[in-house]
C-alpha cells in the first residue's frame, strides 16, 4: 500500500507540473504552415533539448502544447528542414489560463564558408532580408549566451545594414554566437521592441565561428505582431516589485516613459538590471526585480545611448546617490520627477 501511495503521488506530481497549456498557429507570411514540429525550451537556445513537443502541424497550422508553468521559448522546424519558426515574444510566461502564441516562419539557408586573412580570429558577414528583399538600417546583435534572453546590445552590435542588407563583423574570437537582427520604427539601436518592429532570429543559433574563416549567412526577418495576452514586459518579472508614478516638474503625470534600475551608480550604456513597460496615462509604473539589493533608479523617454536634448529624464531623489534598497516582495511606492534634458 505504501508503494502504491508513492506511485500515485509521483503521477499526481507529474500531472500537476504539466499544468500550463499553450495553443497557437505557425504561419509563413499570412498563411498557415503545415508540417512544422513545435518545441518548447527552457530558454532561447533552440539547440538544447526541448522540454515539450507538439504534433506536426496540419493544413491549419495549429498546435497544442502542455508544459510546466513558467517561462518557455517556442521554436519550430519543418519536417524537411526548409522552414524555421519562432515566437517573436520569446520567452513567454505559461500559467493559469491557456495561452495563445503565434510562430512566424522563415526559409532556412545554409551558411557559406570562405577564408579569412587573420588565422587567429574569425569574421561574420551576412545579409538581412525582409519578405525576400534586402533590408537596410537594421541592427544585428551577437550574443555569447542566452542568459539575458537575447536582449540588449549583446557582445557586439553591427552598424546599420547597408542598402543591400549587408553587415560585417571582423576580428571575432573563435566560439559560438547567437544572432538576432532588429529594425525599430523609431530607428533606435537598442531598446524594447514595439508592435510593428521587425525581428529576425537566426535558425542556426548558436553559430560556430572558426579562426581563419569567414562565415556568410542570410538572416530573414518578420514583423512583431500584437497580442493582447502579453503584458509587454521587456524583461522576465522577478519576485520583487517597485511601483510608483513619474511626474514632470509641475507635478503632472507623464505617460510613455520607461523606469530603469542599474546596480552601478555610474549609469553607462550597459543594459539596465530592470526596465519597466511604458508608464500609463496617470504616470504609474511597475518595475520588477529578480534579486533584492541596492539599485539606482530613474526614468526616461528613450532607451539606450545617452539622453538626448529635450528628452524627459529624471532620477530618484530619495537619496543623494539616487540609490534605493529593494526588498523581497512589494516595496513602498516612489515618485520620480522628470525634466527635459538641456545642454545649457
């Protein structure tokens, strides 16, 4: 009887763990795509072992997955290897009510290899495309790992792609790289993606580069689609939360600003440790932290690079160095006042 109880407990634990449901569709352009095997991963490395698989999509492109509650990344590959698909909002949070997730497919092309003049380093060249045509003014990011969910500037960031969609990285160490391309409607180099921005994830991630070789790739992109089920968080939420309001110098609420937090009082061009969605019409924000500690908090209209003249910007004034101690759980709300940046 004791063993029967243990077995029942194990089975009930498994069924409890696999409690989140994801429904979705794989499309190529505007049409459903059949023959795609959809897989869920614990992070954005699609070369790892999947934690769940769906059946091959049929003519309607639909799929259904059951996964443990938490964050997962969704990718799909066709039976013949011709198409690769990804969810433009990876990673997604699966919990509670069934979640709908759309995956957009692109054609897969093989990388080409040629010699590189420096036998001690590698080069990467490529073309960014959109709907079969070269795409200019996109930025390609190289990441060494997926620890930050392939967000931020990464290890290297390209210049804007040329008219022919081309980009080049020289003098790269021999290792594996994750390639992501983005073109934002506001022309920013970095920052959270908005609906309608263009995104590309290389199907062969991580791409292994070898010293003395130039690797040539094509990186097709898709439009980031809207989805009301997502909260628009630029980062995974953590266990600590800071709320409050962003106000101008006259005390009026300011909408459309991001609240940020750094672990270093000298705020540089590195990615912040926490970043909020844009403030609401009443100036309210919610900022999530994965770890408690001392953070240096502020608010601004843009993201990445130095604040530009005229941009609304402000720092938390509750301490001399703008630092704030974040405790586990819910923290006391704060106010941040912003003013236009002036070079005078």
